[in-house]
C-alpha cells in the first residue's frame, strides 16, 4: 500500500505578497503588540494601564499563534 501525501491548500496563500504580508503582520503583533500599543493606549488614549497591558499581551499571543500557524503550513521554512 502506498500512501499519497496530499498538501492542503490554504486560500489566499498562493501569492508571495500575501505570504510576506502575513509574516510582517505576525512580527508586528509579536514585537509592537506588547511594547508600543500599551504605551499609546495608556498615555495617548487615557485607557487604564492594566487594561492596555492586557490588550498588549493578547496581541502578543495572537502574533505567536499566527507565527505557529505559518510555520505549520510551511509558509515560513
């Protein structure tokens, strides 16, 4: 018995522009999410400090999940 290995196509991942845009978005969420976003939210928008830190941490987690997804789908080798 021979096994056929089928790759699952993810919609929107065919073009290089989309791949690069998703990688850049992931990196922005990882690095900018927990640093600049809480600063802007607490100082500029006058949102509570702990709420802004929570939102920054949530953006960091979203960026990590997105990065893991891109690695598993072989977008990032």
